[in-house]
C-alpha cells in the first residue's frame, strides 16, 4: 500500500511536504483520481500549509476499501504516511450526497468514531466542507464536529485560530461555533446556516498539484470566475447563493500557470460568461498547452471559441440544455433556446469535433409526454447536423434553490422515459444516464435532515447496495420510491 502511494506521489509536481506543530489530514471521500481533480480540495491544502503552525497532508478513499479492511491497514496520508486518526484535525471535502458512505469508510478505516457525539478528547476534530454545504449538509452533519458552510478560504483560518486558542474538545467546539461560517451540530442543532463567501482578493483560486493520475490529468486548475449571475431555478450555484459571479483577472489566470502544466483547466460555475474568455483560451492554446473548461453554455459559443477549444485538445463539445423542451427551459429560467443548440452542432461540425454532447434532466416538475416528444424530434434534427450524445440525469431537487421540496418523479417514470428515448433514438443518438434508483436515493438524502444520516449509516452498515438503502430510507422516514404525489 505504501509503495503504491509513494509511486503516485513521485509522479506529482507541487506536493508540499513539511513538518509543523499541528497536523490536518485532508481527506477526500472518493479515490485519488477524483480528489486531485477538485480545485477546492487543492486550495485548502495550500492555505493550511501556509500557516506556520500547521501542515496539511492528503488522504483519500482507497480504490479498494475491502483490501484495506482485510489487511487491517489504517487510512494513512500521502505526504507523511501517518495515520489519519492521529491528526489534530481531520477535514473532509464533500461534493455530493452519495459520497457520504465514502466518508463513513474513511472514518472507519481511521479508527475515528463515526458520530461527533461518540468522540472524546482523544479523537481529532472532524470538519466537513465542500460543495455539498452550499445546499444541505444536514444528512452529513452528525458525522462532523464542524461543518464549514460554503467558501472555506477565510473560514478555515478562523476555525484553526479558534482551535489553537482553546484546549479540550468542548471548549474548542464552543469557540469554533462562534466563527461565522462554522456550523457546529452539537451547538446549533438541526439548522441550516447561511453560506460564507470568500473575499475577492483571494481570487483566482488555483491548484497546487499537477498529476498524471487525476481525471483531469496533467492539468493546472485555475478559477476563471466564481459563482454565477444567472438564476436557473434548479441550480445551487445560482446568483442568490454566494453573491453572483466574481470574475478573475485574465492576467492573474495566465500568471498562475506553472511551467510544468501541459494542460490548463478553467474552473467556475459559469466560465463561458467571462467576457475575456476567448482571449484567455487563445493565450493558453498559443503557449502550446491543452485547455479544458468546467462549464460551457450553448448561447455563449462562437466559431472562434469552438475553434480554439479544438486546437486546445477538445474532441467533445459538451453543453447543458437541462430542460427537455423549449417550454421547460423557459420555466427553469435556463434561457437556452433550440437555435443555440443547433448552432452548437454546426460549430462542432465545422471544427471537426467528434461529438456534441447535451446534458439533460428528465423528471423536471411539470414535464409531460409532449416535452419528451419535442426532445426526441429535436434530437433527430440535431443528429442530422452532427453526431449527438445525450447525458441524462433524473431531476433531483436541492435545498437552497427555488425548486426545493419538489418530489422525485419516480423510478418507474424515469425508466419509462429512458426506455422511450432509447427506442425512438436508437442508431441516431448515444444515450448515457444516471441510474433512476441512485437518483432516488440522492433525492431522499438531499431533501433530508439528521434522520437521513441515520439512514445513510444504516445502509452503509448493510453493505450499501440499493436494497439496503431502500430499507434504510423507509425505516427513517424517507419517501416511497414510486410516490409521485408531490410531483407536479
Ligand atoms: S445552471 Fe449554470 S447558468 Fe444556471 S444558475 Fe447554475 S451555474 Fe448559472
């Protein structure tokens, strides 16, 4: 295990190895490939390592948890190869609901009691942060001692100040509970606190480590902007969440790129809304590097931009259309029209990209058979212009959005729509979809409170398969999988 970890670290550029008085284990509840593609995770890694008294060392969910358990290996950090359970603070970055079982695996492998309420002065303080805290951290909160709500750059420093200034678990947690942006479940109870926003002077955030073993291999990650100024009703990152869109200076983006970077990933919820995007991408591509964008709106595409992306290594042009029909997109305030998507297909063809991929949600509130018929007709039309693929996700309503509390469309409904799409678009459109069953699990957790932490732990203890989740969700008050009563 240690040999394997050493090989991975030896291929990295930018690893920070240092000794300090206090140690934070920064744990990602998914494997290395996903962890090192997370910009937020890398930003916190650098910030903590900049503190005189602290070092941050990374650990991730092992690829094969069973192998770790069988060998009785404790989860250890990559930099110091020290046990996660021996750290002073163990901090997790949670991206979405279905990563919570991975967090339980990591706690279990570290020998740390799963629940905050079960921990003693001998145990580290467990902190949870990350994208999930923008919507609903409650189902993960009983496993945390502290939840950092929203953007963590400044909050994490204040949290560590409070930790340093007090002794004893109870005193530390009481002091941390007074820090803005820190939610301490044992003090605040079952309550959603507002999310924090970092100061603009901290932008653009950029990655620390480049590695060939990440999903975004050999890529330097840097923010082109943060947040979004739009108001799609299903989206957690809409403008009301963390103060709208904050643009990064193009000069600062380019200056952040290290010599070792073969590719540059421009990160942000609404990257293609950056008014200088074409110029930034052109400079990157002209320097001989590949480029990747974390989001691309169809109505922001131009021949120039798509041509630059093709030069920067793009083979697939991916845009989100979200609603199945023009009417639904309008209701979702997505403001993407058919003409934008058709234009995207022409751009993809002109730049000789392999495929146009459309992200789509089904089971959106108010969706009817006519909307699905419109989607099928539209896909047939687009597939005559260029090769088309659909990436489909069943709609899962999230807290902290206008569509909060809308019910799940139902597993039979979602499977029925998928069956129809596959049948009527066979041979013309490649269709990939998130499973209806797991979307239903995600919906229950996303909408839940502390009781969904009980359900998650129960499902995890029973092996984590779908039937274990189904039993656990029923036992702890979730909604029946076939119930469409609240879906309208
Ligand atoms: S879906 Fe995209 S454009 Fe819409 S609010 Fe979210 S980030 Fe902004």
